[in-house]
C-alpha cells in the first residue's frame, strides 16, 4: 500500500503582504527619489509585470512529514525534482523524512510517497505529468544506524552528513557531498562534482568507489589513515600525498595514480574520464 504524507499549507496572506511590500517600495522610490519621479510609469510597469508573473504571484509551499519504525534493511530514496539530504537518525530503527514543495503547479502537483515492498523501504517523489515546470521538492531523511541506503537524483544535490549506514549515491548532474560517514560509500554521476570527507578513525574492508564521467572528484583524508587510493582520469590529478603515476597511452582515462598510506588496508577507487581528481589532507 502506498501512503501519502500529510500536507500543511502556508497561509496565503503572506503572499498578499509580500505584494503590498513590493508596491510600497515602488511607490516610495517613485515619490521621494528625484530620478525615479521621472520614471513613475516605468516603476508601475515593473510592478505590473511582477503581479502578472504566474510563478511569483502563485508561489506556494507545502510541507510533508512522516516518522515511523522501518524494519527493512534497505532504503531507496528517489527524487528527480530537487535535493536529498541525509542525517543521522539514531539507533531506534526509526526513519523520518521532511519534504518541502516550492512553486507548486496546482494542476500537476508533486507528491512524496513511501511504501515497503520486497524487504525494501522506498521514498519517492511522484507526479502525474513528468513535464512539470516551476516545481521542486527538497527532502531531508533521518537514517537509523545500520541501514543500506541508495539515493537517486537527476539534477538535485545529495548531501550526507554523520550517517552511520552504507551509502550508494547516484546523480546525473547534481553535486554529491559526503562528510564523516560511518559505513561504506559509493558515488556515481555524469557531470556533477563529488566531495568526500572520510571519517578519520573508520576503516572498511570493502572497496569504496567514487566515479564520474565528466565531473570533478575531491577527497579529503588524514595522513595517519590506512588507505590505498587508486586515481584514474584524463584530466589533472592533484594530491597532497606522494603518489606514483602510470601513463595509459591510447586509453581513456589516460593515466592512473596510486597513493599508499601507512598500512593501506582500506581501498578507495576514484575514476573520472574527463574530470579533475584531487586528494587533500584533512
């Protein structure tokens, strides 16, 4: 069964007051500013265009919020109409999400729905017509400890901070940011940039990969960490650590570099065909 979260509309009087404020500003500038006195008609024209703009004049906000226990080990979050942020959600196995819809098209509303199927809990932004314009949904999800989480966006940001879970993050052109995660991480995008800050005292046995086609990848790690880092790209490689570089003639990427830190027990793979790769000391 699909469940739609409850909706909390903001009062429309806020938009009316906002329009009154704009009118006051134009009127005040027209009367008391000598330069504007000669251009009262222009100011009124600007005001008319503002009021006749359907995006500005009909802007609405809707809030979605839901919280409950989720027993399934896997969570999938799909939002092709905005950003997704992941936060630490404690160890009580409760999932909470909060979403805000902006510039809602009343004839084609965006909705956040969730369901449990085949031992997977999914959260998804849905719409009747995929050609929706001037609308977006930004979602914040609080993830409990130990889950396996997949996030998918189109152009929206993916930002994960302090989560204690395994993450698989995918975006076409959105930026991916990961900071101090206690779990395995894999990222993948086409043109968006990727920023990874590793938790200093957390090591994993599984290989972690950060991949892009044309996007830049930046990784921050401590010099006392135990990582084996492999970097491949046809663009520049920037490193605060010593590395060995191997040229790959007639191939793309055209070079591969390797960094070995201390015991090098945790393997990291950074791959971008055309993006710059940077490894920095945190």
